[in-house]
C-alpha cells in the first residue's frame, strides 16, 4: 500500500512568504514611528509565527500559538500591572512625605485622572495628607492647625478604606508611621507655634503694657500645652522658662 504524500502547494507557500515579509516590514515601520505604535508593532510581529505555524501544522499550529500567546499575554499584563502599582505607590509615599511643586503635582494628578480616576484620587489624597501635615505643624493658629491635622487623618482613612487593593505593605506602613509621628509632634508643636505667634508681635509693639500682654498670651499657650496629655512636657517646660525670663 502506497503512502500518499501531502500535495505541495507552492502558491500557498508563496503567499506565506509574502505575508511574512509584509508583516515584518509593517512591524518595523510601526516601531520606528511614534511611541504609541509600539503595541501595534508588537501585535504585527506576533502574527508572523501565527502564519508560519499555520503553514506547517495547520489547525494544530494555531492551537499551539493561541496557548502560547495567551500565556505570554498574561505574563506581560501581570508584569505591566506590577510596575504600574510600584510607580503609583512611589508617588503616594513621595507626595505624602514632602512638599511638592504645585504645578508639577497638578500635572501628574491630571494625567492620572485621565488614565485611571481611582489612581488619580489616591495620589491626590496623598498630596492632601502631606500638605495638611505641613500646615498643621507650622500654623500659628490653633483652629487651622487642628483642622488640617484632622484632614490628614480623614484622607489617610479614605485611602485605607477605598484604595487598599493597590497599596503595598511598604506604603501602608509608611503612611501609618507618618501619621503617628506627626500626631505625636503635633501635640507639642501646636502650642509652641501659638506662643511663637504671640512673641513675634512684640517686634511691632512700642508700649510695655502691650508687650506684657503678648508675653502672657505666649505663656498661656505653653501652659495649655502642659495640660495636654500627649505633649512633650520636658520640652514645653524649657520653653516656658525662656518666656518667663523675658517678663
């Protein structure tokens, strides 16, 4: 019994070679063009093994290619998501810790809002935390200092409750430590800043009576701080002695 050979189809093979060359050329052009065409170029390149496998193995080749393509796609998506999450968490830590240029921050957050609203909201909340802590620890008005510290805590809770899925353990720990250390400092600095605000007015006063009034206000601010259970009593007592020496 003779074995039938698979008929050679030169026309089909010629078409395969033509498509191979055309797709490869299209891929090169796409990759050399604008940045956004990179994905298109990669998709075109992936079509090359698709054509070759179909030529060599028919439907089985297509199944093999599909399985490989899905696997590679999942790996690529997972890697891209991981990098995106890492970059996002870096922004959160950076904006929560340090004072940033408002124009640059606004630009970055605007871009994030366009790509992913939740990510934009997350970075915006981190920025509010950083700015609020800075104001709370420097303001010479108690009401403003307290309201900004409360705002920082509210935004922290909002981040934890609504954005937990994209936060790394490092970022969560960082934000918690930042709030805890800031609160600890706040219960002393708020009274120091109040006293400083009163003492700074002495430069513009001419009469002893007016000066005495603001020195007493500074003293009262420190004494209020000494009644705060969470304040640094040692530091405040030293500051109070300096004020009393000026009376």
